[in-house]
């Protein structure tokens, strides 16, 4: 129980210090963190941590292609 409260306090401070959120967004997210402590706290923290990381670019050009066979050529389905 103590670890959940500590994690929620950390996420609360993290959310309050963000400048890119509207006051309503902060309030709603804090409400969710304290309403659903474990899942919401970890989920919101991970979401914003991933938003703060710079995007990794491919060394060849600026394509974000991951080489999984997707292309921009149409064709649709058969």
C-alpha cells in the first residue's frame, strides 16, 4: 500500500510540473491516477515519458520506415 501511495505522489508531482497540459487535463489525469492507482499511474507516466523522448531517425534519409514491408504505393486489397 505504501508503494502505491509513493508512486501516485511521484506521478502527481510529475503531472503538476508539466507545462504542456491544460488545467482541466491535469485535474482529470490526477483524478484518474488516484481513482485507479496502479494502472493509471504507470500508464500516464509511461505515456508522457515516451512523449518526451526524441524520435529516433534512420541514418539513411529521414524515413521512418521500419522495413516491415509497408509501402506508400496504393493497390489496396485483392
